[in-house]
């Protein structure tokens, strides 16, 4: 009886566990089916990516032969990671800064620290710009011709409007006359700035020679270097202050003020690049040669500290790069036809900007502050500026980063024409910011990001990147604010806050959707940016606003006009 009861209880226990086992088996089967489904989806996506890459490679091999090169230095990459060599310090004993004089554990930690912080360096290679290579293809030349037709249509639009409405044909010359007023003052300030910039070379040479003579007295040497560093920083701040204050003193119009401020910013970046690159060489007591000349070898300076010749410095001041090197790849001759075409493109886009200002910006916002304005009117004006803003954005890129820089490169026989990359194919804001303006991005990377990463934040890439974004946003806002003579930090908000947020939000976005959203945000953002600045400019011009308290200086005039 006892055994029968035990058997019955066992059968009852098995029957009780059967539903649990069935439940677990169902869950496992569902989990397996989901895993297989996800695996199949991922596999199909990977196969599609591989096939797409193969199709693009085949297309490039036939249509874009200039993009397929065997040498890595001849490709569109502009940085390489170099192996650090043992440096001869400027110390009195003159020993190399190797690991032999350190304990093994300390040397191993130092080596790991160096490897962790090693960042790639900029390399210069003779190559054409992206669009120069792309426009060799008939399909891309067709798109180029379409933009020519757009320019002609804008021209016909302006001619018809001037003739039938105004009774005269102006061709945008009124906009040129208004925007380029007091340009002779800008030219005079530009000459004085170059006198200051050239004097910096001799000041740097004097610092290096005195520092070398004070080598036996380390305390005096440090005092001299620190004093010169403080003087250098003070001179850069004064240089920046003078250029911005002169915009207000001379009451420069927008175009003239932009020319002065952008040229002043360019010279500031040039000066810092020269001092930052060569100060390290003087402190190390070396003459570090460029890769193209000495293949990365370094030789010890004898007698006096090495300072580059004055001719290298003057060429760098006008070369279309912000990264200092003693020499750059040079072309064999000047293609005068190529240079003339680029100059004509600059003139054509300048006229196009004048047409857009007269027929769109002034037409949409010229009466702002004098006409009734509500949410519906604002939305209509914003969407009315979508396409003109997109044309301004694309033509601004082509004007500065392609036409003007290629024109100056051709005259100076500067070989490395990679001023931008294929930013239009980016699907994240990381790629867009890296590829949009390679000239400025390289300067920020070499002289801001690397120093922040190595010396300030000690290996934190996020903190170094955020500091770069904040500096860039402040400079952009400073140029626009003083050129328009207003405090209206929309550019800082769009660039330093919204742009940074989109960098982190779009990192995991799919390629197609990411590229679509990138273009949507660029067109919408530029339309909003141009519209807001235009409203603020015309509000200050049309509305008689009094400023009785400090808050009146902070509140936008576009808001105060109607509130």
C-alpha cells in the first residue's frame, strides 16, 4: 500500500510539473524564433551593406578613378599615427628622455600612458579637392550645369523685377554698395594686422635665442619663458579686442565687418599654429623635419635653437591651411585657366547672394516691426526662406571651401587641396562636423583637442570634444554678433547646444535615415538661423526701442517690437 501511494504521489507530481515544462518549452521556442528572426534580419542587412559597398567600389573604379589609389598617403585620409621616438631634452645633462633612467615599473606605466594618449598627426599630400575630382565625371558636371541655370534664373528674376517694378536695372549693385561701405578702412586695418603678425616672428625668434642663452640658469630660463607666454596671450587678446571694437567704431556694414572679423580670426589661428608648433621644437632642443622631407627623422640642433626661416612663415600666412609646416607639397606649375574659373565662381556666387538678399531676405523681413505679425505670418516667412536658405548654405560652402581656397592654392602652387570631404554623405553629425570644414577642423584637432586631451582633461575624449565645440560656437557667435552689432546668441544655441546634442543622439542612427534627417535638420536649421537674425536686424532698424534697464539689452528686439 505504501509503495502504491508513493507511486500515485509521484505520478501526481509529474503531472503537476508537466504544465511548467510546457510553459518553459513554449518560452524557449519563442525565444529561439525571435533570435533566429533577429539573426536573419541582421544577416540580410550585413549582406546588403556588403553588396552596396561592392557596387560603389565598381562604380568608383569605372566612373571615379581618382578615388581609387593604392598608396594610403594618397587616399582621402589626412592623418596617420606616428611612433614616438626618444627625444633629446633641453636639460643641462642632455640625456635622452628614454626609459633607461627610470625604474622598470615606472617606465612601463609611462609607456602605457604614452600609448593611450597617442593621437594621429596631420599629413599633407598632393591631391585635388573632392569636387574637382567628381566634376571630371559627366554625371556630376550635369549637376554643376544645373546650378549654373539656377544662377541664370535668379539673374532673370532680378532683371525682370527691377525693370517692371522699379523701372531700372540694378543687378544687385545696390546691395554691393551697401554691404562693402568703408572697405578701405578694412584694408587699412588688414595691413596693420599683418605688420603685427610679421613682428610676432621676430619676437618668437628673440624668445628662442634668449631662452637658449639662459640654458645654464634654469630658474631665469623659466621666468623668461613664463613672462613671454603671458605677453603672448595678452597680445592675442588685444589683437582680438581691437578687431572687434573697430567694427563698432567704424560702424561697418555686415559684409565689410565679416571680412575684417574672419580675416582677424584667421590670422589669430595662424599665429597660434606657428607658435604652438615651433615652441615645442625649441623646448625640446630639436629641429623636427616634416615627413615629406626627412621621413619622420629628427636631428639635434647644434649651437642655436632652430627657428624656421622667415620665408616659411610668410608663405604659411597666405597658404590655404591653418596647420604650420616648414614645407608643403607643391604643384609644378599654375593652371591659370583653373584659377580664373574659380575666381569667376566667387564673383558669380557673390552676385547670387545679392539677388537672394534683395528678392527674398529683404522682401520677407524688410518691414518687420512695421507690419502686423502673428504666428501664422512667422510660419509663412520661415517656410518661404527654406529654399533660399538652402541655396545660401550650399553656395557658401562652395564659395569659401572650394572656389576661393582652390583659387589661392593654385596661385601659391599649394598641393594639398583637401579642404573638405564628402560631408554630404554623412549620416551622423560626427561625420558632418569632421568632413564639412577640414581646414578649421584640423586646427581645432591639432591645437585645441590634442592639448585638451593630453594636458587638461588627461585622456577624456568627451571633455576635450565638448571644449572644442564650445570654443568653436563662441567664435562663430562672436563673428556674427559683432558683424551685425547685436547680442543675439542664436548661433551659439544652434551650434553649441543643439549641434552637440545631435552628435550624441544620431550616433546609432541607420545610414539612410540618418542622412535624410541630417539634410532635413541642416535645411530647417539654416532657414531658422537666417530668419531669426534677419528679424532681429530689421527690428533694430525699424523699431525705435529705448533701453532703460539691463534686461532691455538681453531681450531680443524682434520680441520687444511686438510685446
